[in-house]
């Protein structure tokens, strides 16, 4: 993955360097109040217009072990991290219209995040595809539940694989 396309927004610089190295003149503006023109920080290049939405308040994007799991999951789908945009809500609401305008997602995968966190009036069951505004949305359990080595996690991984095959038209 190339770092040439990494977007360093004000919020990202503040979260990376803190007030001591980077002066916060916007007083931590809330993403939910941002206009659709505010650049969203995301991991990946979004080559296939697939957004993966997570919620890890203490992380820049998500814990390394979960990033590795997502990379393996994408590899099984003949994709890489460059094909997706990983967005960490960090307990903030990002309006769907902002995400739609900037990333133009065709598919969205929510790990333990309800679509209502983006202002969508939908709450589909886990592993059940839903379509809204020409975008297929799938809500999944947390990565903590799926990314384990126990019988329950194995069942969740099987359901996830079935869901991903449908989402990405894998035979």
C-alpha cells in the first residue's frame, strides 16, 4: 500500500501529534458537525469503493490484529487493503451523505456498528444484506467476536464467508 494518497486532516494531525506538537486551533471540531466537504481520514485506497466501518475510540483506525484479519478476509475475496476504505468512527457520527460523497461506496461492511451511526434509518440483522442509495450494506458482529479461535467464532467466520461471497459475487 502506498502512502502517497494518505490524507492528513487537521483532526488526524491532532490525534497523531497532540497539542504539544500540532496546535489545535479548531478546538476539536466534531465530525458530525462537519460539512460534506471535510475530508474523512481512512485507511486504504478505496479502489473498489468498499467501505469498512469500525468503532475503536482509542485507535487511529483499528487494532493491528484486526487489521491483519481484515487483510486475510479481503485476500480470500481476491482483494487487498488498497481496495477498501477503513473508517473508524471513534464514537462520532459521520453522516452517510458525507461518506457517500467522498468515498462513493458500492458496498459497506459494518463491524459492530449500526447503520444508524451514520444517520441511516436502518437496522438490518447481522449477515443480512440491505440496499440503500445504490449501496449494499452488511452489518456484522464485532471483530473481537469473529477474530478468535473458538467454536463460536468459527461459526461466525463461516457466516461471514457466505456473506462475503454474496456481496462480492464469488463463486
